[in-house]
C-alpha cells in the first residue's frame, strides 16, 4: 500500500466500486502514503530490493507507473500486476504465486507490507506489517 485514495473516498463517502476505481486510476494522481514512502526510501538507500505486488490490472501498468513516480517512488525492482483477472481466483493466489516467483529469482523476502490480508499471507516471512485501510477489502 503505497498510494492512498483518501482524497477520492471522502467524496465517495468511503464507498467505491470497480467503475469508480478505474476512473481514479486513469487520473494517476493518488497521493503517497508518507510513512510507506519514507520506509521505501530507507530500504532503497540501504540496498534493499523493493517489489510492488498489486491487485491492479496489467492494463493499468503505465498509469500505475506514472502515479508511483509522481508520488515519489523511484527505481523499484519489480512491479507485478494482474495480467488476467480470470487466471487467479483471488488476490491471495496471485500474490502468493508472485512471491514464489520473486524467491525463485534468488531474493529472500524479509518483510511484507500491505493493507489487505492477501498482502501478508506468506508463512515464510517473519515480518508482516498490516496497514489500516478504511476504504475497501479484497480477497
């Protein structure tokens, strides 16, 4: 969880559907979650590889990259988005497969950070940080 939708959710009374989410993504102007950005910059400055694994669709890749860069995230080591929403039944299965892929490339995952249970569902990682999210819940 690196970008927040608070500026939009206030307008939508904290309710959001897929069409509204797509409209927000198209604007590519979500603000950074500052503690997450600070941690990201700390990790990068200490030579730690950082990967984004998102339930966002692959079709939104360029907009997501634009928004991440605009928000201050630079030089990440990987950005994984859902290429085919029907291929994975849940975000949990998608994110689990991607974490296995990252490990197969020789990386040791030292921490998972996110606002959804699917971000933290990895028993081989000892450090897990659940961020609050009053806006939405995914599976």
